[in-house]
């Protein structure tokens, strides 16, 4: 099992960050590279079991399922159920913690998956650097933009 992790500090309070990421169907708003993101069927974006369909610019369609969502812990867990990526058994957790010195947010994105040996190193390097970290940067940009608008 390959385990990857990325973390960052976002200069906004947890409720502001959670408000952007809580709905499983809004990933396209804050993950660079997403062309479309929709929740399949009639499920709500905060319903455990919901499936989102992502169209990514570089890897095509990815389908993910929401496995857990906690408004108390400000965390969500999901899995990839269909993808052209050379990985399998992918599970991911995004969690937020308050940094009380300055009312900021510590965000952490952890993933684990299996990959064929010929793709393991590239996928291990890709996830935190090309997916997780750019998402954190985009969230920070959105929150700065919202702050300057108010």
C-alpha cells in the first residue's frame, strides 16, 4: 500500500474552509484540472454514499464515492471507484484543524492506494504535488478573493 500526504496552512478560519469543501459535488470549484464535477443520481453532495463523476483534463473520467463526512471533525473520506489512473483501492481523507493563533486552518489530505510497480513511484510523487497541494493553493486564493469582496 502506498501512502501519500500533503498539508498546508490556509489563512482563514475552519468554518470558511469547510464551507468550500464540505459538499462532495463542489470539488470542481477548488481542484485545478477538473473540467466538470457532478453528483450522480438524486443524491445530495453531503450524503454518505453519494457518487461524483469528475472529468479531468489529463486523465478522463474519475468516479468517486463519499465514504464518511463529519461536520464535528471537519473531515471527509472518499474512494475512487472508477478511473483510468494506474491505481486501485484508493482511499482519501481530507481533514481540517483549527490553528487558534490567528484563526487559521491546518488542512491535511491523505491518500492510500495500490499501483503496478511500473507506475508506483510516479503516482506516489504525483498525488501530493500535482493534486493535493494545488487544491490547497486554489482554496486559499478563493478565500482571499471572498475576503476582499466583503
